[in-house]
């Protein structure tokens, strides 16, 4: 992940157009050590997915910029190739993780502002052409992504979920509680985003960022004519707010999604990198460098603390997985199968206590995401963890209650009714059909063909 992210950073700074060595270092540090990476890397263990996703996300911005250069130079053939590849890269980055889709848009927009507006003074017409090409590649990328979702469902035969927080309707992830967007709610979350502590982000880190942002905006505005100030302010606001819109758009009230906030690593990199790159007075560069150094120290501490906590909780979860696998492999009905579907009822009751807390773990959500281990927050990951420690060759797969045939449910309900709760004897059963049932808690299970677990 670190190696591929370095490649992504190199592509991003080429797109933005940073020149000074220390501004390149600042961009890389802000992006690589952004605290929210803990969610994808430590909590979800998506090293390969993240590594591939950030490269393709950065390539979308870079290839769009190349396509725009070809268009303005009236070279149509290479322009079409670059723009088509940019749309494909957007599609791939969205398929890897939806939160990456803004990285290319942010760096491309910053490049327009810095290279082609602040430094090179392109005409308004040329700038509008560049923005329109970004819109074209983004829309084309979204269409390709939606088509790929439909094709993958058709090829694999995976049915579309019709309820729950990850329901698929027309290739868009949504549910009845989501897509709630009001101006008041948006302003409330922007206030939290800019000024209030959030999980790994103490308020002092946000104030340092706002200080650097104010200095950057002041430098840009000072050297612009009055009619250009609105454009500069609008672009900076767009870069900052863009990732946050998806973070609240797809969620019920009083929550937000971390996956959209991953693009904020590019936001911090762009703002800090541009500020250091454009600062001309030595004392101003020293002040901005000091603010960047403090921000980096906070990022490193928060990441280290979160990783330590997540590592310990993962150890706890893997200890539980080892116990479960031992019970399964010593079960009288156990036999090696090419595939065994795992039906989990409830989730293990484990303590969320942490050995020590990061500087800040508060925010709109009730608890920090670092309290989640390998599977205790999402029990459907248990089968994948079982594969890591099993002694045989059986491939374990999660089987959701809603995907069980209706005629099989009464028989399984009767078995579950007689089972104990883990870790007691009788909490694990293997049916004659080769299904593995693990009952952690019956509290969330209602008999009669429905289960609250489907919504978890």
C-alpha cells in the first residue's frame, strides 16, 4: 500500500503542478499519513484494494489534464485516447473503493487553479474547456461504473439486496434512511468538518489546517484582480467540501461515512502543498512550514495510536476465531468440503475497552471506528477470518439469512432454537446440508422467517 501510494502521490503532484521539493514532501506526508487511512488499512485490511484504487484515482486527474492539453493544442486523436482512459480509471477507482473517486477530481481542479489560472493566466474560455472535460470524464466514468455493477451481478448471479443499509437499487447503494440532504444538515456537518474534533482528528489539527488554508487563500487573492477573487474562493471551497458531500449524502442523519473522507488526504495535501509552493517570503514559508510540521506530528501520533488499538483488538478477534475453528473442526458432523456456508446469528459480546485512547475519538458517531476488530463490527467477515487459521482446505463463505431459501428457513429456525449461545457447548452446529451455524446471540433473531441481523 505504501509503495503504490507513493506512485499515486507522484501522479497527483504532477497533476497539481507543484515545483518546490519541500512542497512535494508536504503533499506526500499529508496524503500518506492522513489519519483516516486507518479505517481502510487497519480496520478493513484493504491494502491491495487501496493501493490499486489510489493509483487509478490519481490517473483519472492526470489523464484528464493530458487530454485537456491535447484539446487546447488541437490534437484530437491523443485527446480522445487520454479522456477515454481517464473515464476507465475513474470506473476502476470507484470499483476499488468509492471514496477514492474524488482524488483525481481534487488534484485536477487544483491544477487548473494553480498552473493555468494563478501562474499561467489562461483565458476564461480555456479554463471552462478544462472544467467541461473534467465533467465529461467523470460522467462517463460513472456510467461505466454503473454498467460494470450490472454486468458483475449478471455474471456472478449475485442477487441485488432490496433492503438494509447496503441495498442495491439501480446499481446505486442506498436505503430508505439514506440520501437525506437538507441545507441545514449540510451546514451543520460542514461546521463539524471544519471546526470540531472527529475521531482521529483533534480540533487543534483542524485549526492548523484552517490557518494554512487562510494563508493560501490570502496569497492567491492578494495577487488577483477583483473579478478573479470569486473564482479562487469558489475553487478552494469546492476542493474542501467535495469529499464531505458524499460522506453525508449516503447516510442517515447524525452519521457519516469514512469512505468518502479518504479523499480528504488529497485535500490536505493540495492545500498544504500549494501554500508552501506559492509562498515567496522566507518568514511566511517558515510559519507555514512550522504549521505543517505540527500537523504532521499530530497525524503520526493519531495513526500510531489507532494502529496500536486496532492491532490489539484484532488479536482479540483472532483468538476468538481460533477457538471457533477448533470447535468446528472437532465437531462430530465436520467433514472437509470444497465450500461451507456459514450462518451467523448475532455477534459475540466483547468488551470495547481500549488499552489507551487517541487524543480524540469523539464526533457525531457514538464510538470510534478503531474499536472494531476483524469481524466484531461486521460479523459476516468471520468466514474470511476462519480461512486464515483453518487446518484443512474447506472454503468458508458467509450466508445471509435473507439469501436462504424460504423452504429451508423453518428447519434452520428449529435447529437454532435448540442451540446455546457461544462460547457454550452446543453453540455450533453443522447441518446435513453442510451449513455451519454459529449462534452468538439470539437477542437479534426473531423466529418466523425474519431477522434483524439482515439489517446489521
